[in-house]
C-alpha cells in the first residue's frame, strides 16, 4: 500500500495543482513543455473516457487522460514517463518516481503563477 502514501503526500503537498483544470489540448502542451525541459521524448496522449484517473503505458509511451483533467494528474502521469526514461522500466510509485514527481511539480509551479484555470 505504499502507492497510497504517494497519492496522499501529493494531495497534501501540492493541493493548488488539483484545482487547476485543463482540457485535452492543454495537456499535450504541458507534455511538450515538460519533455523539452527534461530532455526526453514527448509521450503520446490517449483518451480515457470511463474513469477520472490517468494511466501511463511505458512500452508505448502513451499517457491516457480524461478529456477534462487537472494539472496535478498531467504532472503525475508525466512523472511516470520521466522516471521510466531516467531510471529504466516502469517502477510504479517508488522513491525514483517520487523524485521525478517532485522535479516535475517544481518545474510546473511557474505555470500556476502565470495562468488561471481555463474551466
């Protein structure tokens, strides 16, 4: 159940990102910005219609997100992509993932200050 601790830590540490709602095209824009900054490939964006969570498929480099999501979910799923690229195969919610998650949140803070939620 260590993965539950990551979700709780993320909610408590970065609550403002959960309120920042974005659409599908904006999600891809953030993927491109994050990938450029961390010098890794841009993951492809898939649609997840039936649930409100996201999922990362490391073999295909695809992140599936709902049509309307939060910046925190975009960051969380991109951190899976970053951890996979930096540390090897998909490792779930371990310390390398948490390290990647912190790095993406730190970089993404600049977008909270300049922008407001679009929805």
